[in-house]
C-alpha cells in the first residue's frame, strides 16, 4: 500500500498518442500516470522494479496485441495480481468475453467516457487498497500467532524443569521410613498432581487442535466415577476453606464404591473437562452452598450433571460457553467453560446448561457408542 506521499501508478498502454493524452489528463490529478505505446514496452515497465497498481490496456496494437499482453501479465507470478482494464474500440461481446476470460477485471469501449474511466479506476484502486490492508493485517496476525507459539513453546520448556524437580522430591522423601502413612499419602498426592500437571503442559496445544478440528482422538472407555472422585479430591481443601460442600451420586445413590460409569473419551481430556466444570461450580457457589455431581444413565445416554447454588448472571447466559466469557471473577480468563465445551464436542458429547430457581446445572450427555 502506498505511503501518504506516494500515489498509485496507472499504466496506460495504447499505440495512439491522442488516447494516451486523453487518459493521462483524465487521471493525472489522482494518480501517477505512465504510458507505453506497445505491448513489449508495457511488459518491460510492468516487470520493472516499480510496477503499476493498475493497467489500462488497448487491444488493437501492432506486433503484440492487448490480449497477448494480458495473458503474459496473468501467467507470471510477479504480475498476476495487477488488475487489467481493457479500453478498446472492439465492442463485440465475444471480444469482451475473451478479455475477461484472460483475467481482466473490466472492459470499456471507445470512445471513452472520461467520467466513467475515472470512476472505474477509482473503484478498482480502492479495492486494491482494501485487499492490501487486509493482507497486511493478516500478516500481522500470523506473526503474532507465531510469536505466541514461540512464547508458549519456551514457557512449556521452562516449566518442565522445576516441575520434574518437584516430582522427584516425594520419591526422595519416601525413601525415609520416618513418615506416617498419612504423610506418605500426601507425598504420593504431590507426585501424582505434579505428574498430571506435566501431562497437561505437554498437551497444551491440544486446545488449538480441537478448535481446528485436527485433534487425533484416541477414544477409550473412561470411568467417570474415578474422574469425578479425583476432581473432588483435588478441590476438596479449597471447597472446605470457602464453605462449599461437594457430593457425588451415581444413579441417585451415594454408595457407588463398586460401581463403574464408563463413557467413550480420553482419560486426561475427561479429567480436564470435569475439573474445569467442578472448579467453576465451586467458585460460583455462595458460602454454605452445595455442589452436587450426578452421574445418571437414561435410555442410551449417560449424563454427567454438575449443579451448584447460585445463578449465572443474565449478561453471561447467551455466551456461557464462548471463549473468554467471564463475569465477576477477579482472575477469571473465560477459558475453563469454553475448554470443557470444546472437549465435550471433541469426544462426541453434548453440553448444555440451565440457570433457574437459585441453582445452575451444567450437563454433558455421552452417547453409548
């Protein structure tokens, strides 16, 4: 796109000096007008270091005619994007059709109407400017995306080293026999949590792949009871601290120890999804509230439902699952619910919600197959 003190170059190609003078006079106020009196001279200017923004091209010229000039312009990658407007005495529709088939964007017949020429050139030049602006912005976005990927890659690499150190500490401590069983269990939990975090760091690009629809799902049978128990365990100390009760029932029963509730998916994806939904529910509940996780099987559908005290704000309901949609959380990113929704979609499940009568329910329906 030209700088503020530059003007687009319009190349007028015609073997008649009077036609060149007429078009130059018509356009010189708004553009830098150059001319060529033959097809060969026109191509030399087009392939120079300062090519035109647009070409006004006559057809009937000695030697190389306008059709051949246009063909050569469009077949060369250096000039293929330069718009060509035919201005010619050849008014036959067949000739016009041929010119447009060769790649011209417009076809005007002589004698020229200077107002029409000025208007057509202005419109096409504005189109060029808009396209160049869009391309420039796209390039900036691509560069920003590349920079973000580089930062994420560096961050992932830098996070792994201290995390591996954290994972090694429990192993070293457990070599001592001075710990009680409860303390050993806590050390095992630290190691397990660090290991889960390492897996999540390694899979941090999965969200992008799911957005693009290129995620390679390795579907297996996943026990949601195990996933929910682990998620509750992870959040229990936080929920207790803020005074929120969390409970799980399976098909209406709280005694589910020997049961299994299997759905198709990936364990880590399901763990991340349930963890995000449960964390949101706990954070949204008032002090003294309750979060109830229900696993129910009805007909051919297995449903995970998480209900919490409190209502979703009105301004958030139409965009509840949207990316970056958040309200009222000091450190909220709006990615938790979106990530859960995207995960459900990736494993072939359906997610929905309702917020009425003082409670909010989010559910995920898993098909049997």
